[in-house]
C-alpha cells in the first residue's frame, strides 16, 4: 500500500516487489549479493551472520538511527539491527 501511494505521488518511479518465503529469500539475497546487484530496498532479520558479509563488502549501508528517533520504536527494539 505504501509503495502504491508513493508511485501515485511520483509517477516517474516504478517499484517492483518480490514476495518470497524465508529460505527462498535468503537464497535470492545471496545471489543478489554475489552478483553485486543489490535491490534498493531489502528486508532483513536482526542476525549479524545474515548481514555482516554484505555490509563488509559495501553492498548495503547502515542506516543512521538518529534519522528514526521520532518514529516511536520501543527502546532496545533496534539493537539486533546494529552493525558494530
């Protein structure tokens, strides 16, 4: 719904999505990463083993938590998604 709304407001933008079960997604994610052709948006689990390699390779960047300070996240809920 958010993507549809965004595309309505920005008719020159097309957002394509893929819906996969967890294991298929992990396989596809590894394929994208090995080809250095990452999607613009990804879904992740708070598991360092899943993300460390792609962050170290410079394929994705950590988001700045200060940019989300006003989003109302429960304290500590983002801790599993930090790259240290």
